[in-house]
C-alpha cells in the first residue's frame, strides 16, 4: 500500500520527524512520499521550508521529494515546482460564508483559475477541501457538478491525477473529494488517482487507505498511480 500525502515537521503544523515517519511506514509496509506544505499565499498560513535542507532530509532516507504546494491564485510564486519529484497542488482557502454553497462555488472557480496558471503539478489535492470546516460538513451540491466537471475535464485532458485524501473520513465519513464527486470523475473518464492520509501526526500515517481503496474499486477505479524509480506506473487495486 501507499500513502502519498504526509506532513513531517518541515510543515509547521506537524511534529513528526522524517525519521519517525520512515520507521513507522516500514512497520506498516507502506510506500510513502512526504509532502510538506509550501504555501505561496498572503496572510496567515505562509508556510515555507528551506528547499535545500528538505531535499537533503528526503535523500538521507531514500525518499522521493514531494511537496504540497498551496497557492491563493495571486501571490508571487517563489519556487520552481520542477525541483520536486511529486507535486500536489492544493488550494487551502476557507472563507467565512453566509451561503455555504456560494462559498463552495467561489472555491471551485478560484481552483479552476489556479489550474489554468499552474502547470507543474502531478496531483490535484483534496478537491472539496472547504467541506472539512463547514457546519455539519455539508456536501457540495449537485448544482456545482458542472463546475467540478470543468475542472475534471481539464485535468483529464492534461494527464493530471486526482487525489483521494482520506483524512476527512475521520471527521465525517468520506474522503476528499466525496464518493459522489469521485463517481463524477469516473463517469467523465477519469482514471488516474493517488491516495494519501494527509497525516499531520505519526499515528495517522496510512490511516483510512485500505478501506478507501476497497471503496474506490467498487466505484470502478482499477488502478492507483504510483511512482517507481521516478516513473509513473498504474498499480492494480487488489
Ligand atoms: Zn492540504
Ligand atoms: Zn496536506
């Protein structure tokens, strides 16, 4: 099994050392990529790590160099994403709202604009992310599916991969994006997915992956995308 979304203490919101993560993953027989936050955003979550020492740490443990790159669509991008073996593109906007669905709609429109500008990424991270924070974790309305479809059509055309992020399962029982949205992706011809726990604590590494893979199979996904020696492969979900 794999876990392609993990935060170490190179991210300010995690305390796990790279060494501990590697050890834990080995015990659990997980192939991992650590993907710390590098945010090009205004205001509060301006997380950045020193790329050189980050790369050295990954090299020391024989890991590919991953990053979760967050962008707000307007700040200056001060990093070359080609420096990384594995790039998750994420939009970490969560805005105050009167109307939840309107906030979701704006999120999706922004996200579309972001993927129009940023090309150097492999995986689109946790698509319905703001659902994690709203009252009762209200799902994205079906009325927003045409907007989501536009995003999916674009990433499918460009050969990008959709992330299935398992961390929300322990908040409200579904991954990001939700199973309905994953079904939409599948119906549009989307085949490529990766999976990650988004662990910010050691004990969350690999959490939810096994069960979610079973559910993906039920939705008609046959493969999970994996990086072998720096090359993308399709690994059958068994
Ligand atoms: Zn994220
Ligand atoms: Zn993350």
